[in-house]
C-alpha cells in the first residue's frame, strides 16, 4: 500500500453459516457522508445468493472495533424460487469511522460454495475504497455498481457471452479480472466486463470470483485526511485502483438444447424491456415501475423472472400467449436510499433454459423535481449561476456537477456557484434576456 493512501476494506463475514449452498454475493457502497467532527458515515449493502435457504446470513461487520454507531438491518429475502432452487437476501449496514492512518482494513471468510467443478469450498468477499478526496470532483471516489441474479444458467451449446453490470458513477474506466483464475474454457474481456466461452464447456456448476476495479480516465490528485497527496495518472492500471469490489457467482452449464435461436427455446427479451446498463431515475417516496417482457415460443413456458434488487421490491408475473411472459417490478425508495445507486438485474427462466441477464442502475434523489432559488449574472460571453443552499437543503455540491466533467463548481457557506461561457461546460443556451428588471435564462448545464 503506498504511503498516504487511506483504504477502506469492507468484508462480508458469513462464516457462521454451515450450509453448503453459497451461490455468490455482491457488495455496494453508498456515497460516503462526512460528519461535522471529521468522521465519515459509510453505508454498505450486501446481497447473498444461496441454493436452498438464505436466512442464515450473518452480519457485515467492522473488525477490531474500528467502526462505531453500527446500524444493521435484518437480512431481508428479496427473491426466491418456488421450488427452493435459489434465493437472494440483502442486508444494510451503516457505520461511522475515523479516516486515520494509511489504511482501514477488514477481512473475513465464509463456507461453503455449493457443489462445483472447481472444487471450491471456502470463499472471501470484500470491497476496498480509496479515501482520498479527488481533485476533479472534490469528493471521495464512488465505487462501481455491480450485481447478478441468484442463479445463472446457460446451455452448453448456446453460450456466447455474459455481460456483467459494471457501472461507475464517476464515469471512471471499469476493469474486471479473475480474482484467482477462471474456470476452463471461459475468458473474460476485462475492459467490457464480458464473460465468454472459448471451447466446449464442462457440464455442471462453475464458480466465478471476479475483482471489479475503477481507474480515473484523467489525471487526478488524491488528498487525504492527514494532508498527504498522491497522483493517479489517467487510465493507469499499474497504480492501485480507486475502488476494488469482489463479485462472486455461479454459472450452471446445462445440457445442449436443440435450438440456440433467441425466442425459440431460449427466452428473448422484447422491445419494452430496458437495455442492459440503462440508468433509471427514482425519488424518495415515489414508486418506480420497471417492466420486462420475454418470449420463448417453443419452450413449455416461461416459468418466471429472477430478480436481483433492493429490499421491498415487489414482483408481479404474468404469462400470456405465443410463449410470452412479463414481469412488473415496483419499488418505493426510502429516505435511507437517497443519493444511492441501486443495481437491479433480471433474467427469464424456463424449465431447461434461461434468457440473457440484463441489469440496470437506479439513481435515487430526494425529490422528483428540484426547485431552488438562484441568482444569474449574464455577461457578453459567459454567465455565473449562484444556487442558494438554504432553498435546497437536501442538495449538496457533492451530488451536483456540470455536463462537462472538466468544469467544476465552487461553494461557500451560502451558495453553490458555477461560472461558464455559453459554449463550454456542456451548456446549451436557449434564452438569456432581461424582462421587467429580471433576468430570464434557460440553460442545460447541470
């Protein structure tokens, strides 16, 4: 670990569970919040997949008493198979920590993976976040967002690729790599986080342990609590990443099918379904509705949709004619979900096949429409917008940015200020005029 780098490592400690049914997990971190006393509040969400029961998940813990004020939710089952073949739970933990020293490291392990061809039993899970304040955003880095459904299945003769969710809130470059080598005849495109088959796949369950990392696409300086700084060169993978997450899952390779045509035996998503990687928007207290539709004309029927989502998401399944089926997901974010990026993944299942997995990211804000008081100064070739903080108490400069990331906002005790020309920073000028002593300006910059 290089000098001055403060690192947060959060590890899932699930060792109390003795059932041999682990199917993988994912961890996501909400943006850190700095307290008035210099400490930070961190909230992390852990999703665990299992075969028969997910209720034995033990808590996410901070080791050695380094965290305080722990607020831990019960593990809530978010999805399950009616036949008991798979399930998923999510647990939320909020804690306070002091960013002292060069690193903050927690470790843990669990047992046991479900029966697999790699003969893996014990496993480890972690998330690692650099605590340096970035010179480009003036805040601590946000980790990539990733997840999978509980049970991934592919036909031996039909598998081409599996696209994994690797969304970065800071628009950094995300890289995925095998944490300890991958199963035989599987390859990983590290830059696109896409798993591919490279030969005949062995029938049965394969274990995947991936490391998901993000690297800034421009030169940035990181400043730590003790005043030390380090520089990260643009897209340099030779330096430590800004965040490191471990994503674990099982892929079950099934017997060959008579047809690999999408929409025949293999369920195919139809046009009303969101695309993989879409970013959706939701607000606290308002219900988000997500709709997906799939078709498998010559399969017996689509039995249902697997969903990896947050707590309190509801799923309404309907089957129709011509092998079609649809699902409607509804989720109402709570106050604790504000400013969070939530992954939702889904796949359609038949008795012998599965569709591709698609994942979206939901960005949660406090209100659907943000309104506040701002003063605007128009000059011949530029403008200055000063947003009054008191008029928007739920908004912080940490969560505002201009369309062009090379342009930054400044802040003082009362206002968030942006100065830009009418042709830079992603600004699209529509009107800038005086009327009855008032300035009317319509821009699209934020």
